[in-house]
């Protein structure tokens, strides 16, 4: 039995929430988790994306349902968790994957509305979702939380101020959950992404010149842009029992970009 087979066997029948599941990395995660036996709850803010990924999964004979929610709204984060618990009675896997960019705006050029929305989606939503899911996970003997972080959470010039701070915070959240609830059978890890083929872009049709100047300096060392399926393969490992010894880890998937 190979690693993929063992991952599949450990995920059979698991209930997995994937936020930002309508495109890019989230869509690849949702499809790969479903292919390996999970019953996936796909969450996205765009209705067509939700219906598209659910139809693709179900059309392939796998299990999925969808929710159209805006995770910048606290009430919608609650709906994501409460709706899943009402439908399935438990949450085994929570993938806090949804994220938005900030137009590469540095501090002076970041207005309050951009700061607030980026923080709400990238950091506050994972905090709220984890806060509500953890008690249920404890009640059912444990669970896995996987946060989608970024090299912007490790370095300072991969995005603007809001995105950079949000991803630094998400890594801190990951480690605190792992340290606080590991004894309860809960593992929390982060996947730290480099450049991946997604629809996220830089978050603006008119990105900030100063921020882009910083970002472009880092692009000179970019080995290549990743495919979402490559990231989903790492995520599959992190949510399966194959990674049972990993907790509080920040696993970098960037083709070596951060090594330069």
C-alpha cells in the first residue's frame, strides 16, 4: 500500500470543510479530498464556483455539498460551521483556505476598509471557524485544522501590509492551536505557499507601485509557478493520518523560492 492509498484509507467518510473551494488551490483540495473518501463541504463567495465544484465532484461519484458564504462577515463564518454540524453532526477536517490580496499596498497607502476586509477573510475567519469547530472536534475525539498561509507570512515583501500581517498572524494562530489543543487529539498545521496558479492575483487592477517594486525584486528568484494540484497533494498528506506526527508545523510548498 503506497502513501496515497494509506491517505485514502484514513480519510474514508471524514467530513471536510474547504473554504475558498471555488477555484485554485481550494478547488484542487476539495476535489482531491473527495477523491480520497472525504465528504466535502465546499465554501465560496461566488455561487457559480460553488455549484461548479460540487457538480464536478458529485458527477464523479464522490460526495460534496456547497455553501455560498462571505467569510468577511462573522455571521457567515458561524453559518459555515453550524450548517456543517447540523448536516453531518461533526467536523473532522477544517481547511481555512479562503484568502484575498491587498493590491500590494504598503502601510501608508492602506485604507481602513482594505485592512479590515483582508484581516476579516485571511485571519479573523480562520480564528472564528477554529474557535467554533474545536469544541466539536474535542467531543468527537479529535480533528485536523489546515491553514493556507504564504511566504508573505514569513517574509516582508511578498505582498502589501495587510496581507503580510494577516498571514504572519495565521501562522501564529496555527502554532497556538497546536500547542493548546494537541493533547485533545487536534492537529493544526499550515501550508506556506509560494506563487501558485490561482485567481487571487495581487488584489487590484491598479496595484501600488511601491509594493509592486518590492514584490518584483523577489520575483527574480522565483523558480516556477506551482499548479494547484501540487499544493493539494501536500494538503492531502497534512490532513491524513500519514502526517499524524506533525502538529504546529508550517510546511513550505514553493519550489524553493524561499531558499533564495
